[in-house]
């Protein structure tokens, strides 16, 4: 039988899940906008990010209010930590989406280079990051850690891809300094994707903890 806190917190949790799904969609749209040169979609991501961040601020206030007005039991703590972590992590994912959308709209200049993006494994890295974020939220929504199998290994793989991509970018600049602007774009996207994957991993760790499991820590993934 649920206590009063659990019943009220379920409503907060459901809203946090809904907003987290919006952050995932924002990341997916930013990557699609970058791949297809869709300036309008990229601008919608950038403008929608601020709205989403305000919604997440509201959720954080609701969490604090729910805790203050009720008396959570010790058994409620892992669930609270899970919701707080998912909200914070998906807030960062929304920011990462905005950074990718910025590249899609032509920052520092309209010079998206398919050859360089492919050489630095951006498409593959983007797909792996999206799969991590998606599985994290499926696990959160279903309260099942089964979807987090191999999550730590995927996070480590994305980190390795990011390091290799940066090395490749430097080699490209060394071969032809005129490619520096395109490589700058690549490095911005790499940073955003790696950060989104890490934030997904952090949230996954809390979700798994709420279910009584243990994931390897980010330090152990390095």
C-alpha cells in the first residue's frame, strides 16, 4: 500500500517523465536538423529549449514542495533520487541539443562538411548517443533496469569515439588548415554528444539504484 508521499510523488514523476521525453525529442531533432540542413527545425529546437528548461525548473520546485509537505519514508529515497537525477540529466541533454542546433544553423559559419563529419564518426556517435538516452528513459518510465544492459559499455564506447574523433579532426587541420572552421563545428558536436551520453549514464545509474542494481561508475568507464 502506498503512503501519501508516494501517491503525490507519482504525479510529479509522471510530469518529469513527460518533460524528459521532450528533451530526448529535442536531441533527436537537433541531430536531424544537422544532418538535413534544416534551419527551421534547428531554430525550433533552440527556441523550445528555453521553454523546456523553465518546465524543468517547475518540476524541481514541485519535488521540493512534495518533500516538504509530506514525510517520505526511507524506502522512498531511491525513487526521489531517480527523479531528481533524470530531471537534471535531461536538462543538460536539452542544453546539448541546443548546442548541436547552433551548429546546424551555421555557427561559426555555414560550412557543414559531410566528408569531415563522416571521417570523425559523427553519424555513428549520434546514433549511439540517441540510443542511450532513449533506453534510459524507457527504463525510467517502465521502472525496469533491464533496458540498461550494456549502458556503461556504450558510454565508454562513445567516450572512445570522441577521443578518436578529436584526434582525426586535428589531423585534418594539419593536412589542410582551411578546414579549421569545419573541424570547429565537429568538435562542438562531439562535445555535445559525449556530454549527452554521460548525462544519460548518470541518470541510468540512479534508475538502476532505485531498482536495487549497480552500474559501473563513470570513473570505472575511463
